[in-house]
């Protein structure tokens, strides 16, 4: 199954394009893709740029913590 950050890269056209839109380095995007998630604030920024749901890019334990509330 494709992770949200991978979908965002596809929508942006490349890691480099997504990085440019976010004002970060391509290396940051590459690391996020390898890790599989980004911080909630970065996910919100990526959602604005790509339209990909922010919750598909957030570390799963954060979502679990919020749902346990």
C-alpha cells in the first residue's frame, strides 16, 4: 500500500518539486519517504500543496494517541 508521502511526491511530480513547494531540501523529502511519515504540521503543509489527506502522512502512533483521547 502506498503511503501518503509517496502519493504527495507523485502529485507534485517529483521529490524535488515537492521540496521546492515546501521550502525544504530534496533530502528532507527523501528521508520522509524512507521513514514513511512527517510531523503533523508538515503534513498539514503538504496537504495544502498536494491535496493528499494529512492523516495519511502522520506517524501512526500520533493518530492512535489522538483516537485514544
